[in-house]
C-alpha cells in the first residue's frame, strides 16, 4: 500500500503538477478510505465467524439481509421503496 501511495503522490506532483496541499489531501483521503475498508472487511469476517457462516452463506447474508432488502423486507429496488412510501 505504501509503495502504491508513494507512486501515486509522485504522479500527482510530477505529471499533474499538483500543489503540496492537494497531494496531502489526496494522501489523507486515500489513507482514510483504506482504513474504512479494512475495518469493514474485519467486521464482516468477525460476523461470519460469530454466526458460523461459510463464505457462501456470508455472501447470501450480505446480499439478502442487508441493504434495501434487509431494511425494507420486500425489495432491493429503491423505486419500489419510493412507491411504497
């Protein structure tokens, strides 16, 4: 990750002539996003272990029990949810 980030920031500096503030902002955003994704993945693995799910069962859980379908209980299509509201 560090090497990729360093290459990207170098690209911003050299190829895009980005200011130091811009480069720093990009670095911060990328690092924060990486931490969020890492935390999310860790949380999903912990949930999978806690519930005793196989990878297939975890996939089904995430696709069918979360998001719009999990919240609405009847659809994963936001148009249907808006119609029902």
